[in-house]
C-alpha cells in the first residue's frame, strides 16, 4: 500500500524528478538485469553499483533529460529517457529523442514496455514537440517490434552502429510525427508558458483506441454472422463499395474486411466485392479470409490492401507466416479466433488443442505486426468483448492486440478503453453488428475511443 492507501495492483509509468534510496536501488537492479540480458541500455557490462547510482543521480540534474520509470507492484522495473534539444539548437527545437527504453527481464510479458513508451510519447506531445526520434541496435528485436507497432517509421540504417560480442552490428533509425498539424513550436518548448505535465499513472480512462468497422462478405454481400455460423447470417448491404464509403464518411480511419466464403474455401471467393471496397476506400484496409499462400497475399497487397490477416494458416503453416513477414514486414497480421481459449480454424469450423496465448507468442516470434483476437462465442451476440482474455493476451505480448467479438453498446467500448490502463497492449476494437443495427453510433464510438 502507498501512504495514501492506494494498493499497488496496477502497473504504471511516470516521469520522476527525484528518487528515494529504495527507488534508486530498484532502478539500478532493473538496469543491471537489462544489461546482463544483453540489451535495453548502452552498457555492455554492468558497471558496478556505485557507478550506476552516480549515473542516475547525475541524470536527474541534467535539464535536457527527463527520466521515466515503470512500476510493477510499486517497484521500479524499467525506464526510458526523453532527451530535449539544448537551448542553442533552435533549428531542431521541434524534435525530441527517446533513449534507453528497457524493462527488466523478470518483469517482461506484462505490457510494461508499451506503457512506458506511451507515457514518454504523450509527454513529448503535450510539450509541443512535433517529432520523436530514436535509434536501436538491430539485435533488439522485441523493441523494434514495439516501436513499429507504435507507428514509428524506420527511415535509415547505420551499417556500423555498434560493437558487441566481438562483431559489428547495424543500427535502425526511427521517427514519428506527434502532431496532426505542423505548427510553430517555441524555440525551447520546455520554456514555454504551457507547463510540463506532472506525469503519473496512465489516465483512468486508458489510452486511445482504433475503431475498425467490420465488412464481412458472404456471396458478395455485407453480412454479420452469429457465433461464426454461416447459416446464421444477417445481410446488411448488397453494395460493399457503398458500405466502405459510408464508414469512411462517418470518420472511421480503418476498414476491417473478411471474406467469409474464402475462409471456408481456403481461397479468395469474394474478389469482386473486395476490389469494390479497395476502389472506394480512402483509408487503410485490412483483409482476412482464405489467404493461404504467398501469391494470394502478394496479390491483395499489390491491389491496394494495407495489411492481410492470416488465420487458419497461422496454426497449420507457421512457416508461411514467417515467410510472409519477411517478404512484407509490417503488413502481416495474425487473426486468432478462439472458443473458451482454444484456437479455432477453417472459418471457425474446427477447434484445435492450441491455446490462444501460445499461438500469439508464436506469431509474435514469426514477426507479425499485430494480433486480432476474437472470442467466437461472443461474436455477433452483442454481449460485450471478452476483456479478461483480451487483456491477458495483450499483456503476454509486445505487439498490439485488436479486440473483436461481442460489442453491443457504447459501454462495451468504454470498458475496453478502461482496460488499457492495465493492458496497454490493446490497440483497437472491431465492431460489426452493433454499428449496422444502430446500437452503436460511429461518432459516439470514435469519441469514446479517441
């Protein structure tokens, strides 16, 4: 318990401007563990506790550096630094740099890296910075996946970035625009009239989420199924292109398209409808259903699909997933559909012995950009998302998880956003029947999730 009686039952990230002796020791312990594990900090070998303590004490005295930490049960288990340009660098006053993001090995698998990155990014945005830059060794694969999942763009590679374990390795350079519209930034943002936010736990409402309106295709029409049963379908539109325009006009920034016939047949079966959606879409589109080989994946990506979703093949042919991720980095998403935690395949017609979390970890290792998780028993039933399962999966991975199945009213979306306080890996929600039936207004959904 804290001095205010608040239980340490939720992980939290925050900026710190001072450290107690216990906090300093916990931070040093986490840093030592990260260094020994081979990454997440500049040192290759643990420098000794006195040197580490001097480093962090000195860091807190440097005006251009802000220290953020992440806590688990109240104990510091990781950190990162936001570096601001010095006062004499007015030409780059719009940019900040993120450095040394790490979580101790003993605290990983809980989404803490995402929580830490989110806190530092939000602080940089609130201070008026336009750009957030970072660089990382090519061996830090989990960190690279995290940065890409947060929308960082890799703009360059340094061939001789670092030396470790007797070899020279490359460095990857990333950047991200923080503001929607470019505007004048003070020559030194931290000296502006807007105070630096007193960062602390993530907002009690959680972080913003992406709304993915679903366009499920059966026999060329837009439909919704109940519990994945093809014989229990409701037709909502016979013009997929017009439906795509309608969701975009409502303000949606993504479209989620599934070829239901294709999912059962193992090959694309609604090509004309998909092409009509692409022709009418002015926002990114992700497509799933019947994509079982590299040729079909490449075909749809070349046709204008932004990301493809691999479902059954993720279980039955994981090597194809790896090959697709290598060929099309950042454009492959794994769809994990489950009944009571067990993965279902072949258009939900078969249930495997594999657990959803186990498949999620395999897909993360394969290099997918995100996971879409659907609890089939709730899909189309309007009874609410299975938040406990979704949160557990999100906290087990370092890549984003998109929730699907069960949204029936606006409170279900509010509850999902609130869940991101403790499960920051949740990135968005796919909504179908509730949008078509009018139970959820798109404007209300976007307001709640944004």
